[in-house]
């Protein structure tokens, strides 16, 4: 049976680790030819060796417009065109108050998280239109939806990615180029540590800590993994989502459904704290097991 992306060509930024790597692996398994665009040259060479003719690596710093154009052009020269762009490369910064941000740090976050995807869309859209259409997917975050899930610059940038995706969809959908965003929740990757400048080994340990602890802080009792986001990207990249454009898909284990009291009966709601355990606001008891 043919894969869901058979005959498609994709460029995935940040494609050598974390969510990007998981998506490269899944897209290849579904029949796509993929350009993995990243700054991790050694890992890029390993990907090419692993997947042979199905994957090419492009050194791509998404703050460089020339690098972005080169990665997209490689998709054309190596595989004959472009159908899918996954603007996934990401960084974060330290948690801190608005009074602690620096102009340089703010600009760096926005350069990677907003300007990079904007330039990717700018140069990818004409290539897709020439092919009769395509799909652009931008990695946003639940931090762009609610406070408390990321640093202020990162969170503001991700909110910008969500709205930028909506506006770009309005401009491009009539030309059969769909644009959507994915909002991951707590996903076990090394971005948390890597963005703090920690050595790769330490950053990987932080990813393991996220995997161990995430199940206890969200309604779905399992850790979010790169493949969870890759599966969402596959849906948005494939013809299964042909009628989907200008929206954002939240993939977060339910962590944004509400406060902890909304899904954990051991955590009292603010109403219970005000009016007592016997109030009409008290949550129902856990159902008996079947």
C-alpha cells in the first residue's frame, strides 16, 4: 500500500533532532523525499547515510535568508520540487520577568521563531504554487495560547506564529497552498536544556526528566514524544487535511483544558476553596472501575 506522502517532497527545518527528526523518519516511512535542514552537520551526514536517496541534508541557520533559500532549492534540484514545508526549527530562552529581557535576546528569539518561518513561507509558496499546491506547517506552542508555559519572549513569538499562520493561510489558500500551525505541549526533547546552552548530554538528560514527569501534570497520563507531533504534521501534510487551513492543532495531552482541578479530583477548585467541600461546586467522585 502506498504511503500517505508518496511522491511528495518536504523540507523540514530543525530536522536532525527532536520533533524534526521524528518527522523526517515518519515522512520517509510514508513515502516522501525529505530535505532535513539544520545546523547539526554531523547528524545531517548520518541522516543521509541512513536513508540514502530519500533524504538530503542542508546546512540551514533559519536566521539566514540565503540558507533558507538554499535548503528549498535543494528540494527542487534533488527531488524535483516542493510540496511540504515544516517550519520546525526552534529555540527557547530562560524563564524570567519582562523587566529582565534584553533587546538582543528578544530579537534572537523572534529571528528564529517568527522571521525564519516567515521567510520560509515567502520562498516556499511560489514553488508550491508551481506544483499546483502544497502544505506549510509551522511549529507554534501552547505557550502561545496561555501564560505559564514558557518564557515571555518565546511565548509571545509563538503567539505570533499562530496568527502569522492564519494570515498566510488567508493569502495562500486560494492558490491551493494550505498553512496551519501545531501547538505542542510538554514534549520530551532536548530543547529545554539546549536553549540554556547546556552540553548535549545534559540537555538529553533534561528531555528524559520531561518524559518521566509529564504524565503526572496533564490529563493524558503519558509523556508527549516527538512522534506525537510528527503524526500531527503528517496529517496536516497529507491529503487527509485537504479542507484544513488557517488553524492550529493543539497536541498537548490535554494540559490546556483547564486548571488542574478540572481533571484531578484531588485538586480542589477555587470555588471549593471558597465555599467548602459540601458546596454545589464540589467535583463528583471518581467513577467506580468497570
